[in-house]
């Protein structure tokens, strides 16, 4: 399990439409300059070789800024580039199997939508964080199932780190941090902005300036 600082703050998720071609690297570096320390690489439709090349380059870029790279839904790619972690949706393979294959030194996250029972199961199987959402209307995934503010608030009372995702921006993020979420995951709210570095800096600053109800520490795998 990772240190608390590794699983707190702004969680940036790449998007091939917002960051086409080499803009992937310039956009991610802008976010890193702005203070983001957790990047998820997501490009499901790219050829395998392209995914391998992009993920490898992103890992080197992230590590230059003491940041971590998470691979979306692809255990094989995660292993191939020795990324810092893996994020799994409900239909993307068994979390317990991924934990066994990756070992305890890697981050594993799980998409839980609004299902607290599933989140508990994921945590028991070795998940480092549970992601809930969509919280607000999302331009990236408009058809994603919604998660209520009540469910999110309840999730924040559990021992696992909580990620909120879906339609989050600079205006609505403080309300989520006040509820106790450990991370806010953004796609368009960060990479869809004209000034990515400035947006990242403003979003990261919210965690310093918004009062939180508690500080959750991560557990350690045995």
C-alpha cells in the first residue's frame, strides 16, 4: 500500500481527444508542473505498440516530477512498462488476481460507481482506493451512472481512500473536498482548459485551502 501523500489531491486522467498526438506529453507535463502527482494513462483504442510507447514515455515524464503513473484497465501494459499502478473497472478483470500479479508495491484502484458493498469487497481484495461517480454531469462520459452526494459522503466514512470523478471542476471541487474525498479525478476539468498548468495549480491548491472533516491514513499490506 502506498503512502498517504501518494493517494491524495488531484488525479489527472488522460484523454486522446483532448490530448491528441504529442499534446499528450505537453499536456501531462503542464499538469505536473502545476503540482499534479498522480496521472492515469487511458487510451483503450490505440494499437498495442502505441500504448506501450506512450505509457513508457509518460512513466519517465512522471518520475521526473516525482509523480506516479497509473494504467487504465490493462494489467499487461502495466506490467510491461512497470507502471506505478493499475485502475480497474468492474468488467476489467479480478482485482485480487491483479494484486497477486503486481505485488503489494503497486497502486490498484477500482471503479465502484455508487456501490458501497462492491467498494468494501474491492478494499478487502487489495484495492488502494475506490472511485465513485459520476458525481456531476460529465462531458467525457455523459452516460456514466450517477453517484449521489449521500453515497459519496457515506463512502468517505470508510477506511479506504475515496476518489470522486465525473464533471468535477474548480467551482464544484471544494464541496467534495469538504465531504472528505481524498482525491478528485479530472479529465476535461483539467486537460480541457486553455491553461492546463494554471488549472492544475488552482485545483491542487484547493486541498490546502479547503477544510476537510478528517485525515485518512492508508493501511499497509502485510
